[in-house]
């Protein structure tokens, strides 16, 4: 056994022993724990903003507050408010065959839950699932990304002291993550790429650990011909440049009616010049997190150019900075399936545009690929919206909006197929990390057992008549 695995095993045993000593943490104690974390998060707001900016090379305060802090605190507030209701026993009907017994579902904590967080939203995507697991009464081992050490340090401070009895922070690189997945968790949640998600699921299967996988994919935008093209361009620009496009639900590529393609490119360029006029030298563009990710995007862009894509840079110059790994918006037209930009999730500010003449062409193209984590429709034709939404499978759907569906606390969040499995957020998060235990309660008066024991023919005939009739 390696030192890393032995250390993780020791931490797991410590948490598991604590859970077994108190397998059902009282709801008021859970709420007290969540309130303490919320208070510490708010106190450390500026420290977290500064830390994430260091990790990214530069990250706007807007991206950290809007994308990381606000969703986390908002989720905490909602969970604290609704947890007493979520945790109540849920009554179910037993039917006449089980009379006079009663039945209910009891939401029981699972045990020690593992959470593996990504680098792109190192606060929200680490803490929201971990806090959902704590709300359900579990203990948590939280593996933070090795690419965000400064943010990790602040999170460790927040989760220190008495909170560490319930949630242990783990840091380390790929070997640590691999050993982490080998632990016999009661549940394991991973957020990251589809390729790594497969490995996580394979490792978890050895222990029959149930998994929730929050992955990604190429989330398409479909623009309808009745759209206000300027409003559509605003929506796209926000979605693509928020966090420099480093978002699992970022608009990946766009379908636009052929007659509107030129107008869309023009509007995107004009809006970009208005709001990001200094390009990569401005203070309102977040950097690409690492040189490795930056070089990947440059390589993807060059591959598209070499294969015939037309690239529009709204501002001449000031669109890339290799030293600071910064990149502005690049609009690509005349793209094709041979280009990497149309094969791989982009995760950056490259925006391919595909013109179309029929809606069925759009549906067939999207369905030929893996089901995306998000589908976006910009337009107002109800029949076309209905056709798209019913014909295309996706983890989430937003109409005349982007990204914001993830922030709806009362809606489940999760993928389908290669974009993930399972849900969390809100009550779905509580249920994901709880075991819904079937509970049947029979009292002193229970003639059913005596009747069944006799194997009474009249009773059999009665049951057949009740349940086996056509």
C-alpha cells in the first residue's frame, strides 16, 4: 500500500468511525453546521476573490462572485431554510392488502461521501455537493483540484476546526485522485471530463459505490429565425466570455439560420468591441487557467484555420497573450466535423457558428453526437421550441437564456449519457446523498399474518379477484 493510499485510508476510517458513532446527526445540528460554513464563506469573500485570481493568473471579481460565491451561499441559504421539510418522513399508501399497517420513506444518511472537485469553479463545484452531503447527515471527504492551491488554502481555513470532524479536505495530484476513488465510499460525486469520469466510475465499481458524474460535452445553441439577433448576440457573448468560457454548461457552438449568420457575426463583433474594447489587456476578461489549457485552445484554433474555417477577431490585436495565457473572443464560421473545434468540448472563448436551412438538420446533427449537458434555444416560435426540446436529449434546457438554469436552486442539475449521471442541487442533492429507506409499520392489531399463515383458499380467491382481474 502506497503512503498516499495509506493516508487516505486512515482519514476515511476516522470519518467512518465518527459516522458510526453518530449515524443520524440531528437536523438542528446539521443546520448549525451549515450556518457556520455560510458565515465563514461570507467573512472570507475577499480572500476567496483574491485567491481564485491568483490561481487563474487573473480572474475578474465578477466571475468569482457571480459564478462561485453567490451560487454557493444561495444554495446554503435555501438548504438551511428547507432542510427540516426535506428530512421529514414521507408517507406512502400501502393499499388494502397491507391494511392496517402504514408505510413511509425515511431519508437515512449513507455514510462517508467522497466529492472530487474541478478547477474551473473551485468554490461552488467543491462546496455545493459537499454541503448537500452534510445536509443529508453524512461525513465528507472533499478532494480539491491541484490547479487551485490558493483557493484551496482559503477553503481549508473555512472548513477547519469543528467542521473538520464532518468534512476532511484532501489535496494532491492524479495519483491522489486515483487512490481517493479506490476508497469504499457510501457515494462518490465527480465533476470533470467524460474521459476521467469513466475511470472514476470504473474505480468506484470495485466497491459497488454509487456515483454521480457531472461531466460536460458540446452544449449547442439553436437560434430561431424569429429571434432579436442583437439580444441573441448579447446572450451568447455573456455565456461564452463568463469565466473565459471555462464552464461545463458554456455555449459551445451555435446553429443560426443561414439568412441571419452575417448579422450574428456583426452583432457579436460590435458588442465585443463595446464591452471588451481593450481585449486581453482589459480587466473584465478572466485568464485561461494554465499554459497547458491555453496551448490546447491555440492548437484547436490553428487546426480549424488549417482546415478552412474563417476566423473573425472583433478587435485587431489584443486578442491573445501567451505570457499571461489570456484569450479574447474568436468567432469561427465555415466549420466542419473534421475540425477539433467541432469534435471536442471547447472550454474557452472560441465560438463556432454553423448556418442551417432546416430545423431537422439541426436536430439530426446534435443527435448524431453525445447528449449535451445543456441545450440552449434562442427564439419565440412555440412549435419550433417544442420540436427541439422534445427531439433532443440534454441534461438541462434553457430558452432565451444561458448558464442561469444552473443557479435555479429548486431544479435538479445533472447530465445524461456522456454528459453525466445523477442529480444534485436542492432537494435532489439531499436525496442523492440519502438512502430512501422503505419502512413498514404494523401495530398490535394485525390479523394479516394469521390469515396468510393459514393459506386460506377464500383469501386467495379474494386476492385474485382484487388484483388479477383484467
